[in-house]
C-alpha cells in the first residue's frame, strides 16, 4: 500500500464516520453530549481531513515495510 492508497481509504473512512455521526445526531433529536462545531458539517470536514492524514501516514509506513 502507498501513501496515496492510505489517503483514499482515510477519505472514505473519515467521510463515513463524520457523516454517520451527524446523521445519527439529527435522527435521534437528542441533545449533543459533546460540543459540535458550527456549522455542523465541519464535523465531517474535520474527520475526513484527519482520516486522510492518518491514512496517508499508515499507507506510507506500510509501503516501506513491504
């Protein structure tokens, strides 16, 4: 795996993770237990960026071992 491959996996994972947290929050109608950024869609952006960065690091590390 390369850094690019890891970044793509991180992109998908971050989008899904942040997206489903936001969807679950909206569907439940419950009070948020943690402070959400305003606008709330920033949560998806933040989780996606972190997923891409960490995925790229992991892919790069794994590529060096192979």
